[in-house]
């Protein structure tokens, strides 16, 4: 059964550094998403991406964040200058033209 | 802003009995509801969903009930198995927005 994959599983970075989190969505899916979960808090929506452009974004997704689909398979989330409060699990998800979204295993980002 | 609420942080059930997980929502724009299951160190796994035009959807041991007038949904698992022990998240989407809004989750423990 096809799955969403994410790399790395754990990323440690220093405050102010740039990080890129990578995702390979399910191959025939059209919509791609990033969510995050800060420890002890809810899963929060960050951004959705369709047809090579952002379709929705939350208040969290400010100018420090960007997304890209650099080729036909990868979907990336870049944080330009990480802050301590960016420490969280980041989940990539994808979907066909239906509401059901399928999530990857997540990347744990630790900012020190 | 708790648009999706799961008021029970935990639930323990004996193996073979029914597990009932509850979820309430406040946003009238929500028209699609999903349940996800999450094990530690993994991403949310889609379980079952329901559109607001229905009041029940069943898939094997899992049934979701929707009461639109009460803005309440529930997930029934019958019979419960020890492998069902996980955190269960309720999520909702609505209108043209594809983003999922999650509840805070309920930790289900099925005792052998």
C-alpha cells in the first residue's frame, strides 16, 4: 500500500539556522499539506499546496516558512531562521480530490 | 479557539467490549469529519470519515455517528482489541477549505 514518507526522522538544529524537511507524497495524489504538533498540543495545519502553488495557509505559516515541489515527487518545507518555538513534530500529508488526508510518519525538529 | 473538542483525554475499556470516543465541534461550516488513530512516534492514520449529509458510516469494527443538531460525533469500536490502544483524533474540514482542524485527542487503552 502506498505511503507518505518523510526525511529525516529527527533533525536537530541551532536557533537561527535554516532547515529543510522533505516529504514524498503518495504518487497519484494532487494535494499536499504540512501540519505540526508541538509537544502536548494539538495537530495544527500549516499550509496546503495544489497545482504548484499554495492554496491555503494558516497564521503560523509566516514569511519564515516556504514550501516547494522541486520535482515530480518531493515536497519540501523550509524554515529560514529557526526559533526555539519551532521545535515540534512536522507531518506531511497528501490527498486525492477527497477530504481524506494520508499522513507521513513525521520529522521531529529540535531547535537548540 | 477550540473549534473541535475532545473532552475525554483518556478512556480505558476491557477487551471485547465497546469503545465510544466522543467529539464536539462549534464551527457550522464544517461538513466533513474524520477519525485518525495515532501510535507514538508515528503519523496519524486515517480510520473512517463521514459527510454531513449522513448520520452514520460503518467500516468493519468502526462506526462513526454524526448528530448535526448537537454538533457531536462519536466513534464506536466493537469489539475492542488490545491493538486498538492508541490516541484517537477527531478532525473536521468545511466548505472550500481542505485544511483539517483537529481535536486534542483521546488516549484509548484496551485492557486484555
